[in-house]
């Protein structure tokens, strides 16, 4: 049996494709989006609904509370356990999502260790974080605007007293895997992102974000997703709703660009140009591609 990965930027149709492929290949879906791990983060994270699941079993969705910590090490353990179980049952594990590090952690021979202590660096600016990492590891190649990776590197080095740049890395796959990427033109993608934010507002994004704001919880689970923190200035009366929504759209577009760059540099993905006018055409193209490689 093969493992199938469906990835690509936000708003490109990964959820819909994954469900149709699960039906065709006796599959179950494993979430590979770091923000969808958490309960109560539904609309802004574009979490699949029960109706959209259409009877297909999904794993690693809404398994943690927003005040709990969940690391890539945790995901690696959880995802591999499910993958192994599904393969034993002669089912097809289908990893779906845009968090590249989660996908690599699950499928490649990466060695993660449980961090003894998770440090809080919210008091440091990006420049300060970068300088601190550089002082401990002069050979690191992390961009100073990649805050999440800077925090991960600093936490690793302070826990293990080893340079992050020397951390063991590998391109060795542990499973027979088919990597599928969905793509479209930049113009179409950006329009879909903008429209999806508008749709999110229609189905209750503002109320969902207000509940999170009122909870006063400001963990990684809250700060990481795009769509919540951007609305906080609106709730505080500091910005207009229109300006906050424009910021969500802008950051979502920027995130999509970063996703493309990351995936093209990290994985051997076969990309399919999505036909949004006739999505069945895309489903059939991907299905035929997979059949030739099973």
C-alpha cells in the first residue's frame, strides 16, 4: 500500500480532492495542518466540516485544546501510529494539509526529541531572536522573519546545548509515498483567498474570533493561525473591520507564496493545475496518475 500526500497553498482545493481520493482508494485522511489540530479553531483554519467529510474518516483534527502545547515531535508520533495502523488494515493513508514540516516529520527519517522545556520568547522581537540564535549558532541559515523556526531553533539549542544547524536531517522516506501538489495561477489563487475570507465572515468568523479574544488565551495555537489575531485590533476599537479583514487577506496571500517556496525546495512533488470550472477533471487526472504508480 502507498501513502498519498495532498498538499499545496491555502484555498486551492486540497480538502475536496482528498475526500474523493479516499473514496476511490479505500483511504482515510490524516490532517497535516498545524492549526487544525486544535478545538474551536474552525472557520479561520478552513477546517473540514462533517458534511464535507462525506463519511470519510479523518484523523488528528480538533484533538487539543487551545491552551495545550502540541509540537512537531508530538505530530510525528501520532501520525506514524495512524499511518502504520491503516497500512496494516490495507487502507490508504492520505495526508492532507499545508504544514510542510508536519508532512516531513511523519514520512521522513527525521529524529526529533521531546523538549524538556518549552521556552517563551514573546518578549523578543524578530531581530532580537535572530541575533540570539546567531550568537549560539553562527552557521544557521534561518531568515530573521521566520519567527517560528527561530523560536524552534533557540528552544532546541537551549535544551540540548547543540547548534541547530548540526541537527540531524535526512531525505530518507520511511514509506512508499506519492506526493500530489495542487496549484493554480497566482491571480486565481489570490482571488480565491480573498473570496474565502469573505465567505468565512459570512459563516461566523467574527464571532469565532471574538470568543477567542475574550478568552484572553494567547498561546501558539492562537497566535499562529491567520484570521484571529488580525481581528483583535477591531475588537479593541483600534482599527476598522475592513482594514483587519484586508490584513487577513494580505497575510494569507503572503503565506501561500511561502508555502510554494517551501514545498518546491523540500519535496519531490508532482503538481497539478486545478480546473476550478470542472473539478472532476482534476480529480480524474490525479486518480489516473496515482493508479500508474501503485
